[in-house]
């Protein structure tokens, strides 16, 4: 299986990559189209998502003796980890609803974002003028509380695509490192996702990477026995990270917009190939205004 698909896919991949490098506007149109579709789904289902999200706080008596484990380097215990709340109440409903707009396949792939969808439709084929009818959407759900609600999102090496070099037949697709540039420090960032894949049906399929960011508040408590009153959903944001070919080849956004990726929150003891990077929302909006948007906001 490893060898057979490689032989068929290699020449198709090289031609498709060259075409996309020479026609970056096609990738941008695809990213804009998919972003609009994702945002439309979230807008349509926002109230349902909020109801499900807020249920985690309402049902506190049923899990208060078995709270989720703290994550991160030095948690200070001022909020419950809410990662899985977002993954289920936002991510699972989103995965159901997207099937109403596209033909969806769930490709087996050992790395990537929380949500991975091969999306196919005649609209994609029309948009790309017959180049392809499919994209591979990687969407990660990034729940944050008030202390972590900042103008960026943290992305792992498995959540951003790269340059996608495949010069050597046996080597497979390889991403050259990017430089995550901050005001005080910089580090190499090693994206692990290819900029496009060739599916079993031999379709060239560009990769689109997004972050869906549910933001929760911490309600005050009126009972001294409870640390706070709940963690309801107050905002839904989306961010669309440019494809690796846009970042590194044409128009080479990493060079045009230094600081688009800047150092993440990992310490120096971590394997450098797995260091995370932050993606600046302000710079994303400078690249294209639609790349970071607030979808819904609630005043609880």
C-alpha cells in the first residue's frame, strides 16, 4: 500500500504543487470560500452550540468530584480545563452540520487537527475551474477562558501546512522549517502537514487549516462553597491560517508579514521539531480581513 500509491501520486503531486505555486489566487479563493461556509455553519448553529456548551456548567453536580485534569506548565487552579467541552459541544455539532453542504469523507491520517474532513462538491470544482472538486479541511477547536483570550492562537506542528517539497521519490513530502519570529526571540517551526494531498482517487486536494475558538467567561459565585459560578460561552471566533505554499512560496507571506507566526509557549526542553507557534490575529487580518472573524458574541 505504501509503495503503490506513491508511484501513482508522485507525478500528480508535482504538477499540482507547481500549478498552485504559480496560481496562488486559487488557494486564496478556496480558503475564502471554505471560511465563509464554516462561518455560516457556526452562525446558524451558534445558539445550539451555546446551549450545549453552557450545559457543562449547569451539570456541575454530576462531575464536580471528578473534574478534568489541569493542563499546561504551571496551572494556578483559577478555572476548569474546558478543552473537551468545546471539542464536543462545538466540534461535534459542526462535524454533523458540514455534511449538509458537502460530500464528506473522513480520511484516515495519523496526524492533524481535531476535525479532519475531505470536502467535495461541484461548487469547489467550479471555483477551481476543474482543477479539483475537493479540499481537505483541518479545523482545531481552541477553547479559552478570560485569562487566555488573547490576540493569537497557539498551533502545533500538526496543525499548519508547509512547503511540501517532494523531490526524491522515496523521501515523501517534506516541509522546510519556518521561522517563528517574536520581538525578543525566534525559533524554527517544523510544520508536519502537507500543503496538498493526492487522494486514493488521485485527486489533487489542497489543505485548508482553521482554528475555531470558543471563548468562555468565569461567572461570579454567590456560594462560598463553589470557586466560581460557571464557565459559559461568550464568543465564537474563527481563524484561517494560509496554506503552506502561500506562507513559504508565493506570495511568501512569512517574509512579507514577519511575526505572523511567533514563538509559542513551550520551554526549551521540548523536542524542537514539536515546538508550537502562535498565530497573530492582527497580522492574519492584515493578510486578508476575513481570515479572523468573530462569529457570535453573547453578554451573559
